[in-house]
C-alpha cells in the first residue's frame, strides 16, 4: 500500500488556512473578509498594519478598516502601538480557549439573549383560541427551556477555566 503525503510550504499552508477560515466564517454567518483577516492575524507572529493586511489578502483599505473595527468590537483583535511608529498594528487573541470564550459570550449577547427575551415575552399570549394558544405556549415553552439551558452552558463556559471545559468534553 502506498500512501502519498502532501507536503506544503509555509506560504501555501498559510493561504489554505486563511481561505478555509474565511469559508468557515461565512458558514457561521460572519463576513468572509473579516474571518480571513482574523485568520491572518492568528497565524502572524507579530501585529500587522492595515497596509500589511491589504497586501497579504488583496483587499481594500476600507474593507480592512471596517472588518478590523468589527473584530475589535467582538474583542478578538486588539490594537498595538509601537514606539516611534505612526502606524497602528493589529494583533489577534491567540489563546484558543480565550478566543472561544469571547466568541461564545458575544454570540450569547447578540443571539441567545434576544431570542430568550422574545420567547419569554410570547409566553404571555392570551386569546380566545384556547387550544391553539395552549399549543403555542407549550411549543414556545419547550424552546424557551432549551434556550435557557443552552444560555446557562454558554455562561458557565464563558466564566470557566480550561480544566472545566476539558472535563465536560470528556464526560460527553
């Protein structure tokens, strides 16, 4: 049996990672360019300037600026100033658990908590349709219960340390 192993050089591997991260980001509902910028910063040994990012990814200054600002709003990229330099440099959060906690917390705030608010609100439904109202309340109550449990898990994860998460994974 012959097994062929594909060996990539660093620029090829870096480009493949950035492209794959961009596709994953798009699948998760995140702008592809934003995901690619984060991927580039993740694998860069030091901070990159706007110009560095533009050159590496072949994107416009406006695209870089807008997406860097969004990544900073998410808390996954920070600005780095260097003494004697006028340029701003950008650095990604590289610790995988810190990154996962930040993303989980942001998704919780932006997606789960608004959904919980709606599900709690619609539980107050009343009407003359008796059976339909009860069926509606039962279904949305089930969704509410699930969303509250999921929110609790995300909250616990966001406030946890690495050991708690790894222990949870082993239990699963």
